[in-house]
């Protein structure tokens, strides 16, 4: 009997990752979670943006310490718990690349493409993402929640250096919106074009990337100072340097995305588990 039980426990261990991670997650800002009205409004908003039942989502709270662990070294800003409002939802069953929805009535600066750019720097190229807040917010701090939602949905951490590169990139984009007078979408397109050309040429040297920044900015009629051009080149170079550390996360992301988009696979595992349970119950009742 002990042999059978050991085998059963082994099966449970092997299938645990499948049941622990659903590919569907929600993060609630600490201040939002502590306010029942705010929390309910966010859950209702997310429910309006998906055909899934949000009660099935793996829901976690994003704390000030988690936001600050990355942002304080990039932006210099340290947020108190009372200011962590932004919330995010991630669904990996979306199979058409990455789609980001931003509640523009509450998130005032960061655009969908800006989030998509930052996520790309963390090795994320797929999933359905929704970002909102119960109160007006610029949106930079929300990135920590989005990244955590992906970690929950995938079931594996994103390397810290990639999180830092993503946060640095998003913060720089928001600064350029304010400094240049360009809208968020145009600044995001600038970064996207520079990153695509940089990746296609496999560049990591900021001086070489700077040439691309100048060319793309000129083509888009965006006037940049030499300092701004250098900041963009340095940011993109950092993103390039961390790409080699993202292989494990990207493999897990792809695997989970394929798994949750194939309900039949999960049904087969559920059926298999039930058969094992029935077998063990039969052994126990026969003792």
C-alpha cells in the first residue's frame, strides 16, 4: 500500500505545476485591495473586459515594497502603500501576439504601446493585458503589477535585470512625452522602431544604437537633444543585454500560452487525475 501511495504522491507532484498555474491572473494595488469599493470597481471593470469568470483568476496583491524594489533604482521615486492603486489582468490564452488595453479614463500618460514596448524588454510577446486604476494615475507604477501578473500566470519569475530594463524604458518614455510635447503613441513608436532595428542588427553598443535613434527620430520629425538621444540608446542597449537571460522565462511563457489555449489538454489531465484518485480510493477501500 505504501508503494501505491508513494506513486500517487509522485503523480501529484508532477502535475502540480499544471494546476497551480492557470495562465489567467489579476494583480490589485495594495491601496485598492484595502478599499472594498475600489477593489469591487476594479474586479467589475476586469470582468467587463473578458468572457472568462474573474473568480477563476489567480489574484494577488502588488505591494509598495514590490513596486519600489525596482522603481527606486530607476526613477528615484519611493511609493507609500497608500499610493499603490494600479491593477492589471493578464490572460495567456490570447493567441494573436500581445494585446494591451489601458483604461484611458484613469491611466493618464502610459499608452498600450508603451506597455507593450516595456513588456517586450522582459521577454513578453504574447497575452491579453488590461490595466486600470480606481483613481487617476500616470501609469508607470502599474508596470510592476503587470509583470507580476505575468509571473503568476506563467508560474516562473522574470529576471530582475529585465524588470529593471523594462521599468527604465517605460519611465524614459513618459519623461520624453513631457519633455518633447509628443504624444505617448508617437514616442512609443520611436522606441519600437529603434528596438526592432537594433534587434535585427543584433547591436548592444550604445554608440551604434545612437545612430539608429537619430535616423528614426529624423524620419518621424521628433526633435531630440543629444542627451535624450543618448538616454534612448542606453536604454535600448540595456534591453538588448538582458535578452540572453530571458530564454527560460520565454520558454515557460510559450509553453503555458499553448497549454491554456488548448482546453482539451487540461481536460485530459483532469480525467487522468480522476482515474488515479479512483484507483487509489479502490485500493484503500479494499484494505
